[in-house]
């Protein structure tokens, strides 16, 4: 990913921002990483929120994250 442009939510057109898409179209049109990025809220200095959401879903699977009720089992490195 070195040298690639990282997409930041603030740089997206309003109609492509996850929260605005959720409000306008509902949950059905959002990808899992977009929904998770809304929950996370923001990224870190090292990783944008989309990268964190995507990496977490890839590592744990979307069903595992949705069904997880024990916060201690969630990744601690994000």
C-alpha cells in the first residue's frame, strides 16, 4: 500500500460518506466495512478508519464481529 492514496471519509463526496449513505438509503446498501467504520468513528495517525474496519473484518469475519458480545475478544491493536 505504500505510495497509494488513502481514502479519508472527509475527502469523499457527501453522497459517498458512510453515515450519509446510511441515513439516506438505510443499512442494506452499505458494505460491512462502511458500517463498521461508522461504529469506529475515526482512524488513527497510522491507519484510516476504512483500513482498520477492513482489516478487522478480514481477520475476524463480519459475522464474528456482529455476533461478538465480549469486548475483550475484539482486537486490541486497533
